[in-house]
C-alpha cells in the first residue's frame, strides 16, 4: 500500500479562485473586502508569512494594508491601533501576526479585535460560536484541513478521529470542527497514556504537535487518512538519517542546503496510510487560502450579505 497524496496546493488554488470570484462580484457592487495586517518587531519568519499573505490578497483582489510598529511598541500603542482599525468600515479583517514583542500582552491585543473582523478566528466570541455549532470565523489552518478532507471526498461522519495536539490555534478548533461534522473525536497531548495505541484507532489522524517525525508507522492504522500540520526544519545529520535514510533526492538537498523540512509525521507513514498530506505542499498552502476566504466571509457578514 502507498498513500494517496492530498495536494494542498491544488485545493488552495481552488479556494483562492472561489474567493477571487466573490471579490469581483462584491467589487462590482461597490464593496471591496479589506484586510489589515499588524506586524510588530523584526521577526524574519513573521515577515515572510506576512509577505505571502499580502501577495495572496493582491492575487485575489482584496485590499490590504500592512502596519509595522517597531519592536519597542507598547501594549497601549497596539491597542490604539487595533481600536482605530476596528472603527474603519473599509477594513473587514484584522490579522495580528504572532509572536508579538515580549513586552506586549498578546492576549489583551487579540481580545481587542472586533470579533466580526477576527479573520484568524481566535477571539473567544468566535471560539464560542464554533463550540456551539454556529461557526462564523474559524481558525484558518483547521478550516483549511476540513476543506481538504471534504473536497477529497473523505468520509467524516461516523468515523473515529484523533487529533494530536491541543493548541487553541489548531488542535482544539480542529477537534470541534470534526465533532460538528459528526466524527467521534479524541484529543491527545503530552499526558496521553499509550499514545500510539490511541492513534491507531483513528480513521482520520491529525498531527499538530511540532515534533519532527514523531508520528511513526506504529501510530497509524493501515488505510487511515493522516493530516500532517507540522513544519519542522531539520539540521542535525543524525535526525535527518532517522527520517530520510535512503532517500537520494532528500540527501542531495540536505548536503546542498544543510537542512530540510519535515512534518510531525515520519515519511514512512506514507507506506501504510490510505491518504496523507505532504510537507511541504499539504496543509501549509491552505492556511493563507482560508485567510482570503475568511476575509471575504467577514466582508459579507458585516454587510448582512448571505455567506456562501
């Protein structure tokens, strides 16, 4: 058996195309969705992520603007910026790029975002709507995973799903989305006893723990759908050998670059899974695509338009 590869790039392109069509329709009626991104400090990884988000806005036709407070910004200064953006009607979505500088109270900033503009889906109001099966703006990564599963015609209702990881960004909302779709859901974490045995029960296994290649073949029931949310950079030759020994293409890349990307799922899992997401090219592209979809959704909801 060798797993079917779930192509995140292909599905993300479909979602962006649908968002672009919706933007053109709204723009024709005099409403152009708008997204404001707050990037505080000088985090190179965050700068790359934000650049990708702004580029995606341009491609889809969403108006975007980037706010770049200095690394010395205070909590009060950021609160004033968020308040200003909350009050601007042409801004439908506000995204606060994390992490914020250490002196800033991140929870206070995220709580200050108007829930109707919370395109990250992190505000307690939106979490509450999701948990009571009335989803509005849902965190982008788990929302993208659901799109991937559904568009790949993978059955959810009645299936057993296991989510490894309990973060508020991925693990918890992922579990709620699967539960709302009538799966039987287990959330695992660092205190779970006999983790491999629990994972082997899964028809759908979502790995979101941030540990390179932790989910090995012994965690996976043959034929299961495996969703790999991890994105880990491996630089240690011993760790690389554990993951990719015998993979000539990866070995050449590692020799050239000194590093390679791997998810939370060991590459050998593809030999037993029924379907699996690659890293890169799996879940990652869906996150930005769903940010575009959420911005369009926010624009429609704020104006009392039907949400598709």
